[in-house]
C-alpha cells in the first residue's frame, strides 16, 4: 500500500490522473525552514510540459499549500500540498478501458485492484503524480541549500545521443549544477542539447517515443550520512527513484564500469586534501558501505521510452480475452526525460534530507526561533 | 537505523563480523509453512567460502533456530535465526583501526558512529551479515516453492567475461534456474564457467580482486503483485539489493537497452498465450508500473570488485590526519560474486513473499491446520 | 513526526485549526468497497457543534473526496479527504500567542517546534483535526458493516452523572449500538441524557467545562484478530485513542474492577454456546493476549474537561518569563464528550479494519469485480 | 505481525516460552553510550521470580550480548540480546494443549495461527517475553540517567490494598524513585508492603491469584518531547504498556479523577518557579497535547490477576468442541505485579529514549568520541 516513504521525513502521495486533485503530505519537516513559494513555482516550471516535445495536456499545476507553513516558515507539522486536476479529458480513456497499453500499468493495476482501479489516464500510476513530488522536493531543497547542499541533473544520454558527464572536480561540478538548474532542457553540451531536442521532435512526429539516462549529482553533503543495510543511501535513493514511472535502472558512481575493473583500479584511494579526507577517484559515487564519505554523491537513472505512443500496437481485450489492436488517442509525451530530471532532483532532496534529520536531528536543519525565548535557555 | 526492512514480513539483522553471533529475526512469516532445515543448510552452503577463490576464514555457519518453528512448521511468531562467529582473528584489525580501507565502510562507519563503531572486520557492514539473509531467504523460498515460484541467478559477467543470458522461454528458464540452483559456481555456459574460475584464481594470486554482474530470474509469480510508488516491486527489490555490500547498480529487464530504443521497439506487446495474458517480449522484466504482469521477473545486479585487496594502497591515518600507506592482512575474498548470487536469490525471496502476503494475506501462503478444528468452521 | 498510523491501512492527518484546509490520506483501503457519501455526511453530523453545549464556531465540514473513490467504489489507491477551514477568526489568538492556555498544547507545541508552531486555535493540535478522522472512519465503518461488524459508543459518565453500561447480552448490545448510532446525544438512559445536557449547559453558562467517560463496543468481530505485543488490539486501539485530544485514560473490559478481584473471579470461563466458543463473563473485553476471542470488544475512554474555559486562569508570558493572567476569548466547547464519541467509533473502525486486512488480506474486505474478468480465473 | 516497535529506536522481540532462546534486537541506539552489564543484571534481578509469591520456574535469565556493544560502549548498530530457556517442562502443557486456559492467549493464539502456534507455556505470548524488554530497558535507562532522567514505579494497589501515591514534590519524588529502584518489593508504605506480601502468599496458598495497579513516574524529562497525534507520549507509552501481558488499563496523571472535575479544577495553572515554567498541579501527568511540559510524567497501569490459577476452571475442548473441566499444572505466579513494575519502567525508558532521539538526534544522547578525531572538526 506504499504510496508513502521515509523514516524521519515521510512523504505520502495521493491522487489519480483524473481525480479532483493530486497532492502530497510531507510529514516530519523540521520547524523553522523559511519557504519561498516562488521557488516552488520555479521547480514546478521545470517539470511543466514543453512545446512539441511534451504532452498537449497543459496543467497550470499551481501548488496550494494547505497546511504546515505559517508566516513563511515551516511549522513542523504536516505540510499539505495540493494540485488541482483541471484539464482532464476522461472520454479519451473510456473507450479503451479494457485495452491495456503495452508497458504501462493499465493491465497490472487491473489485476492489482481487481477491476476497481481508476483507469483514466493511468490513475494513481500516472506520471502526473510526480508533480507533488516536485512540490515537496522544492521545499526540501530550500532546507538543504541553507546548509550548502546542492542537487542537479542533466540528460546524460537520450536515445543514441550522449552528453559529456558531470565534471569530477567539485568546484566545476557546482558550477555545472547551477547551470543545469537554470536550464530549460538540462544538457551540458550545447550542441548535443540541440540534437536531443531534434531527436525528441522527430520521435513526436513519428508518433513514437524515446528514453535515456539522467546523471544526478549532490554536492556539499557531510560524510557519515546513511544507515546500515536497508537504510543505506543507495537503498533509500533507489527505492524512491524506482517509484518514479519509467525508471528501469539505477547505477551509483561508476558502478557499471567497476564491474569490469580489478579492485586495484576500482578502489578510490583516500588522501588528505585541504585538511579534509578525500578520495582521488570517485568510482563509488560518494558512498562507501551505504554511507556518504564526503565526496559528491553521483548516480545515473535509466528512463525507458514513454510507453504511450501513437503508432498502432498489439494488446488484449480484457473483457473478451482476445488479441486486439490498440490505437492510442489522448495527449502523451514523446519523451519525459527532460521533465523527469527535476523529479529525480526532488527525490534526491527528499531522501537526503530525511537521512540528515535521522543523523543529526531536526535542529541541524533549522534552529529554534531564538527571539521567542529571550528569557530562558531552551536546551 | 534501518537494519530492518519489510511491510508484512519484516527482517531485522544484528551482529558484527567479530561479535559473539550474527543473526536475523524474521517477523510476519505466516504460520503453517513446513520448514526443512536441511534445505537451509543447502542454501548456506552456496554462500560458503570456496577454495582459492574465497576468504581463508572458514566459518561453519550453522544456523541455530531460536524460535518461531515448532514441530517442523512455522508458528507465525518471530523466527529467531542465529549464527555463531567462531573463527575471528581480531588482531588482524587492531593495528589498522585508524587506517580505513579504500572503498570499504571503514571510514564512513567511523564518521557515522563517531568513533565507537566495531572496526574489526568491517563490523556490522561486513559481508558476513549476508549469512542471516541467506538463512531467512531459505525459509521464504520454501514457502514460495509450494506455490510454484522459483528463483535463481547466474553470473552474467565476471570482470571482462560474459555468460549467455537466461532464456526468454519460460519453460527453458525454469530448467536453467533448477540447474543453477544445483551448481556450485552458477554459470550457464560451462566453458565460461571454467574461464571465470581461472580469472578469480588469477586475481587472488595477484592479491587483487574482481567483480561482475548477476542476472536473477523469478518464475511463477502471479500478476498483480506490488504496490504503487515506494512499494513497487522495483523499489522494494532495489532497496534490499543495494543493502547488500558491494552492489552498485540494479537494472530491471532490459532497462539499459531500452534507453536507446524507440518506444515502439521497447514496449512489450500483449497477446493471449494458452489462455493467459502474456507479452511477446519482456523488456520490462515482468514488471509494469511497479507491479508484476505474470511474466518472469528479471533483474541484473552490479557487484563491484571486493575492496579488500592485498596490493599496497593509499589511505589516510585517521588519528594523525596524514596520508598513509596501507597493506591489508587478514582473510579476504578475491571475488564475492559467486557467493553473492544466493544472497540475491534470498533477497528476492524475502521481498516477493512480503509483497505476496500484503496482496493476498497470510493464508494464501499456508492454510490453517484443518485437523485442529474438526468441529467448527473457522472463518 | 507521527501524524500517521497503521500497518496495512495507513491514516495520515494534515492541517491546522486556521490553515487553508485540514484532511487525511487513507492509504491501503482495499479496492471495491462501495462508499455512500451520504453516510460520511451522517457521521460528520454527529461530530458537529451542537447548540449551547458546543463551540460557536460552526463549520460546514463538508468532506471533499480528492481521490481514491471512483464510480462509487474505492479504487485501492490512497483516498484523499479534505475539509476546508472557512470560519477562522485568527485575531482571537493573535493577542494571546505568548500566553499558553493551561492543560492545552500551546506551551508544549511552543517548545516542540521552537516557536514556529501555528499558534492560532491550537494549530495542528486542535480538536478540529478529529474531523478527518471521522471522515476516514465513516468509510471504514461501511467496509466493516458489510461483514456484520458494528461499532457504537455512549457517554458512560459525564462529570458526576452516570449512564447505565452497555448490555452484556450480545443481541441486546447490537440494538443499543444501533440506537446510539441514531442518537444526537448518545446516552442509553433517557433521564440521564436530559441531566447530562443540563450539566453541560450549566458548565457553559458558568464559563467552565466538564469531561467524562465514553464506553465503546464492537460486535461481530471474528476471533483471532490482533498481533502479538506491540500489535495487540489493545496497543493499536490505545495508541489511536490517546492521540485524540483530551483522552487521558483507556480501560479494556472491566480492567479497573479486575484489579481488585481474585483470578478465580476475574477469569472469563469458556463454554460452548450455539456451536461457538464463548465466555460466560467478558471482563477481558473480548481480548485475550491482545487478540480478539470472538466476544464483543469493549473499552472505556476517559476524556478530561475541555481545557479552554472562559473563567480567568493563571499562566506565564512566554516572552517575558513572568506570571500572567489569562482571559480566553474565542469560541470553545464547554464539553466535547458528546462530539467525541463518533471520533472514538471512527478510531475503532480504522484500527480494526487495519488489523482485519493484516489478518485476512484485502480480498476479505472486498472481492474482485467478477464481471471484469469473465474469461479468466483470476487467482 | 508487530513484535517490533519504535520510530528511531526499534525493539524487536523473538522467542517462545519453551523455544531455545528468547531475546530482543534494539536497533537505533546511538553510538557511544557506556553500558554497565552489572546494571543489566541488577534490573533482571528485579523481574526474577521471588519465593512463595512467584512461579517455581526459576530461570537464570543471564543476558547474552550478541552484538552492538564493543569495549563497553554501544556501537550504534543493532544490539542483540539473548536469554536461554533452560528449565522448560514442556510435558506440563502437552496434555492440555486443546484445553485453553481462561483469560489467557491460548485460545486466541490458536485462532490467530490456525493451530500451528507453540502452545507450550503460552508460546510467544508468555510473560517470559518481558525478560528481553527488561534487558533492553536497562540499557536505555543508562543512557537516560546520564541526562538526569530517572524512572521508577511502585505497587499503587494490590487487590484491595493501597499504597500512598508518589509525592507531588519533584525533589521528594526523586528520592522515592531511588528508594523503589533499590527495593525488592516496590511499595512506599512499609506496613502496606507487608500486607501486600501476605495477600499474595494467601492467594498462592489458595491456588488463586491477585492483580493491582502500578504507578510510574519519570523525572528530569525536558519539555517539548513527543509527536502529534499517533506519536504522542501517551500513544507511544500506552501502545507499549498494553503489549505487556495482563495490562488492561492505562491512565495518565489524574485522568480518572479529572473526568469528574470541572475544567477550572482540572486545568494545571502555569507559573514561574525557579526560572522555569511549571504547573501548580499536575493532573495531566506532565503531558499536554501529547507532548511533555517539563513536569514529571506520571501514569498508572492496571494489571489483572494472573490468569493461570490452580483452582478448577471451565473451558472447552478445542478438539471436540465440548465443554470441559480444566485443572492447571505447571509453575505459575500467584501475582506478577511485583515483577511487572520493572517491565513498566523498562517500557517507559525505551519509549522515552526513542522520542528523545527523534526530538534531538542521536548525539544528544551520546557525543562523538572526541579523541578519535583530534585533527579535524567533524561537523
């Protein structure tokens, strides 16, 4: 039943593609984090549908803060976030309700919920549910930024095209993250960016879709964050990442390349750098034994091509139990990777803030309002 | 603090490499599952150190069942599993306690636990903690097997060597799984198997280590298993898999290849086969929208080279804050991938049984003892 | 951070007395439960402020179903429930924000959230947050009623007045529950009911408040429900009951009287009655070892007098650290016990449904939609 | 399936009355708490069977620390605690396995586990499972004591006999707690103590049993501890307390008396005392809105008479479904209240330490080992 996650900071999602609203409850956010609502809008913008390379369903996706923020600060009690669904076109789905789209959750939700699932637009399994993740992530990022922790992603590959990887130098990496966070389509190499947009447009025109991989980096994390075994940074992050529709693989650091190295090549030697324990390489993506070592955390997420394509497909009719042809109508994305990157950033922000609260307690994130206790020592 | 995991079936690990015992509590196992203790031993054997290609630390690893099994059946209350540590050589670690091994948890555990961690042999982060996972998994597998669900793995790649993939035909796949479950070193292609052993031996001789990838398949799962978002099969499996030491990447189905396909190539068309909804390809690894679709579940796990190598390495001295040279002594594995596969099988068994209980309730797993209620209808 | 609870059926609350909305997410409700929205309204009515014996804040408290119910049935995915706050009068609280009301959460929330709490009307600690509990409970009760499980409460004592206890005969008890569920002020003895209303009105007139105890019964529960130790029916129920503002004590069965009995008097002898194992007395309130035995579950909840009274009180000024006089303004209840009983019923419904799902699986609650799978056997 | 509990500090129990061992995993204990094993023994002694007023089953109950404590300090990873069952006499139970003892878990466990439960000595539902709770609590108490937090209990009533209540003066209360913690039978009034022992001996002689109530106090807790709703101090404590066999009621502060007071009498006025916000009375038992207010936390636990008595009882034969006579053999307690008080103290210690970690983070409990990081600033 897990539409909720987190140990000290719990996120609970609700909503369906065509329900009245979608939203999230963020529970456990420490009190006293200043929240800039314009910054939430800015993050939501990154996820918004974009021109020819996105769905024609254009939702305003304005985030309504129902609770948990008061006078510009988090109160410490649950933050209610809600987004109205306003432009549903449910009839697109009515006629095909027994014709599951290949590679989509239509058939499996049908089995899981015994025929009672909301079949319109993917129901609870719709990519729309990532909107409240972004809203929650935008708040968490503001808490992290106060501690110098930055998160950013770029499209590492799109179909057969490749961007250059993030820099291994931490100072340069900070610059690249800032640049990506300002970009509309997050690609480091400008020429590749143009090619990627062309590839997405071509797929759209062909009624087809493309996928790719996204590289994400987190800088400024203290060492010693993460829990053993099922609470490892990799376990927590991957559990969240794999909950995002279309994600089919996650690699930390140079996990894929390390499999073909000798240990003597793969191991990241420790050395002192500017009075700080560092590693000369970062094949482990900033994580040893599931716990951060103070180097940038890096991971790559694999996103399959959007399953909703306009080309004719084969399916079965769940009412008759016979093979059937499927022609999808409606409004769909020829690629979601350029919209997904901010969802990945948000996932990383929520997971890392949770682990930081677990490690250091809520007052590491935000200190008590000193002026409210002028007459006493509050510890 | 998460050394425990699971929703309806909770596994809690305890122990350190050199503590008195290691073990696990398996809580939520339905009552009435017959448990064959010899089968637990058989699974433990697969994880056991093997000749030249494993650590010289040879533990008997006999599993003591402390509770939860009575007269050969699970009682429904927590199953206590314990394994004594008998052949610790703690002095190997005493001299190097402030010299963290690169790519190992030594340094990060030091930060995480503020200097109080048990530094001997990796403490709680040791690969030894996978022994109770195998013990718990062996019980879960017995429950799954009664329902026709089989799990198996093979070494898909070792360093630069590749085995052939598991068959795409379900009947053939069942045969391959059975074959791998009987094998000492699980490789499908006999010639490759010989080469892989040679490669591990060569690495051992050189004081170095190698890693690789393991392909795992689960057959016989009903469709409709898994929960939305953070409870997706992929989220639950990956959270467990990434908790296993040395795992750095997880891919479901052909997740990596799908990133370079068009949607029209990647989507798995549905069709009726023998009166059952099936898919013509299985790029999604049996999972759509996080929920099983009735096809075999398939995933690939990336395992980095064992970080403990005998070649000289660079590190820092945590007492002085200066660069230092490290020469590891002790007993270590030149590769763990051949021992890890049963850990991956066990992880899959524990996670899938948990999800099955959540979906169908405990009595799907084991029915009440009818002879105990001869006079009444117990529902 | 626990504004959420439940094992297989999770309830998460959000909102503050003066925030935009309050609400709840009910996650894990099995798919296929028919939901009558008029019945939700009917339950909400029982909680509504009543004439002279309640707050002058009259909220419409219309429940907006944001998600999770489709075509009159639960979908199996999270149910979003929202209630708008419409008639806040925040200025009542602005002037006294540093003058905590005795016995209320004002001071402790101030400490807990470091001065950032929403101090208006009790913030997240307001009794208003019980409204979404009632909304969620109303849905759960509909699921339980289909299985013949009924829940009801009456005011057992109010201040120094006592109602007669619920009947020990199960058939009579069912009648009393039905009667209480139709009553505006739930008291079995009509004469006592009149006296109790007079006592509440007198307290209101005096600017004071009264409390009392509520007796709750659940009939029709199967035996064998509940989990060992921290999952016992008593643990789960009490954890929920004590989360309801003003609850200060919980007794199961004749727990208080049993303390002064001998074991030979207190034990409930088993005997066969109509082919069913029953007990001759029910001092244990239908629960042995934390698990239901098939007899009615009974418990008594102690509710302290509403802390917000209009008589002058002593407090401290949190800005100056000096003693201060407090004169409360605003709109408050002279008693909440008559409104609280439906909250207790709701708590019991949510907890018991959770335990039933854990015990029997979701399909015990609602069966798959058979007409959707005419061509196949879905198990 | 909940034999585990806790948010940041998780306790998991395992074992059955006649299994090989019983024990607990305490997960989330901060690193760096010095643990005096003799103190664990001292607490275990308080729970031990005592002369004529306890079971004749005399277990050594030596606690084996399997993991999580190293060089006298907690390591921060799971603490494994195990106690061997050594003097089982299973045949006492074999003949009566289908004759459930009234008011015991025999019948309900039979239903819950479908006939597969370990019926010997109450199985997992045995009072023996409180031994690992005491072991875990003894460690938590050592952590709390370093912060000046003390916990103690006394027998408030036994059958019809009453001890005087704990003092309302905090300094006197500290003295009484210390005195009770040193006492073998914890009663404040020496004359009453003698009477109570006589009453227990008389019950034992009659083959009967007695119960009573225990008053527990916690002093030294900071204000602001506890979480809203389901994480309230009352919710967390009661959930744990009701998991202890024989507990049937829990009252916080003067919860029972407040029900018959006016709000103006019941409310605890705030005032400044020695520069600290205090309350003039403490009817709320140190908790407002579920969160501590800095006053002593006080609660009363109702413990029913031990259900295992030697007088003949009525039951049913679960094999034949017919009424039957029951004559219990074996070794049972005529009262457990004098042994239970240390279990209640332990429960309180585990719950409060969990809430303190959640509120302030693990380093509030124990600071990093400064000497291990002489060269660096570790934040």
